[in-house]
C-alpha cells in the first residue's frame, strides 16, 4: 500500500531524527505517526526503530564485555605471578622454620627413641610403605639415615615365602631389612601356605628368600613358622637356630607326618606354641621339656592329655590350652584311682573354649582334673569363650571345682576371669564367697578379637 505524501514526509522526518531524538521526542514522533498511519504500518515502524536502537545498545555492551574480559585476563596474569611469588615465599618460610625447628636440634639418640615408639604393635612387623619403619625413611634425609642406623627398628619382620615364585624385588626388600637389623636378635614370622606334597617337587632351598632367611638364622630369637611339617623341618634343619627362645609352630594339614625319631633342632626354647592337629609335642626334643616355662597348645580335634602336659613340663609358669567339645579334648578323664598331682611352678592357666566346647562340651572331665590337681603357685585362672555368639554361662563352668583349686593355692591374691560369659547366678553372693578366699572374680565380654594362639608371655 502506497503511503500518502503527507505520511511519507512524516516518516522520513522521523527516521532522519532517530539518532538524535531522546525518549520523549521518540514518543512524540510515534504519536504523530499513529495519528496519520494505519495500525500495521505503525507496528512495523516501531519494530524497525527498536531493532536499530537495540543493535546500537548491543554493540556498546559487547564492547564493554570485551574490555572487561581483557581486564580479567590481565588480572589472572597478575594473580598467577603473585601465586608463584607466594609459593616461593612459603617454601622459604618452611625451609627457615625447619632450620630453627627444635626437632632439628634433637640428639640422634632421642630421635631413635621416638622412632621406636612409632613401630606397630604387631609382634612381627609387616613391611608397609605407609607405616614405620619404612615410612620414617621417606620424611627427610636425616630421618632416613637415622632410621637405617637404628637396628632395633628392623629386628622384627613378617614374611611370606612363595618358594621359587617369590618375586626378586620382595626378596631384595627383605634382604635390606635384615641387613639394617645388623647383629640384633630377630623376631621373624615365616609363612608358606603351599602344601609340602605339591611344593616338594621344587627344592625349597632353590628359593632366594629361603636361603636368605636361613643365612640369618643364627640371630633368630623369636620364631613363628606357619607351613606344612615338611617345610618347617627343611627350614629348621637347614638353619642353625641355636639362639631361638620363643617358638610358635603352626603345622598345616598334609600327608607329610612328623618324624619323632628326629625332632626339630630346637634346643634352647623356653616359650613354645604348637598349633594344628599335626603339631605333636614330640616334634620338639624331649630334653627341652624341663626348661619350657610358657606353653600354648591348639590342636583342634586332637586329644589333649591335660595331666600328662603338666607332668612333662615341670617348669611351666603359664599354660594356654584350647579345648574342643566334639572330639576328645574334654573327654580325657583321669582314672578314679588317680593320686593328687601337684605342679609347683604353674602361675597362670588360660583355658580357651571353641564354639563346640561351649555348645556341646562335657565339663565333668575338666572338673575331675581340677579335683585331683594342686597348684600352689596359681594366681590366675581364665576361661575364654572364643565365639561370643555362643555365650557360655559361668555357673556351668566349674565354680565349685575352681574354688577348690584356688583353695589349694598359697598365693595371697588370685584372679578368676571369665570372658564372653554370662553370669546367671547371684554374682554378688558368688563374688563375696570368692573374695573370702582372696579371689577376684571378673566376668567380661570382649568379643572375638584375641589372637589367642600366640606364645604365652
């Protein structure tokens, strides 16, 4: 539709003045246009004017954003420079703080003493880079030197022997560890979980780790060997463990039976633990029996002659013994005509009860043993239920026989301990009866966490 000459003239005047008119002037122009134009023409004109106006504003905004972005990038560059300077200053501060740190001026002997307290509580230390002593070697050069020159940090280790398949890196680590112990007595645990019947196809002496351990055997003081009897025999026969005092032997099941004609070459032991059905007492030289003061027996499923153990080990101070109920360990009843037997040295008797002993065990044989047994040095009797889910009951475990056994003790103070037991009798009344005999009664629930089958100490 063609515009009239008057409308065209007004439109052109309005368009020419867009760049200079203000908001008020624009409203006046639009009012003038609306008075002479159709609604469609007015809407088109308004949109064109708005587009031109917004386009100019958008250009201004983009220009401002570009300027701000440039400022931000410049700030980031300056921040990066300052962060680098801050890192340099912090490094210098840390270095200077280290120079004046009291630890730096501690004598080496004190640092060595502190390092010893950093060791794990494990009897045999498992090498791990995130625990002492390996961790101490990663702090600084001085600490590494001090740790490597402190033999006590390296005098205990737990190793696994995979025979000829033992990695060279592992053997090299153990070699460095043992070398750092220098001439210190060694507490060492050796585990070989491969059955001898299969493993013997490869000579164990072909293992670099086997030969390494044997070469240090003259310094063994505390030894734990967990393997088949064949491996244990080869290990001890190849070595010269004359200094071993504490021995824990865990015999894995195999068809390789112990040779009692040639017991294991252990002549100076005083602390002995035997674990496993194949761990017969006779695998230890009979001549060592009178010198053993601490004994642990865990022969699950095997018969234990309680009285014979006390007779064979006259110097025994602490006896730890595990009883099972399904097999014969609780069924060894002394004959009716058994004469009273006195063991003068025993001070601590710890009896551990397997789940089946608590659930199915017959207490009468043990009660009979207590009736004929005299322990004048007894100061502690402890019962441990190894599975707390089968909670034992105190009054079912020999309270009368226990009182009679303690009554034959000449110790001034005595302790009766039940762990993972519940007391259905009147504990106060029963405890008062025991206190009249100088017996301290304790009933505790400790859960299953005791690594009981260690060497009694």
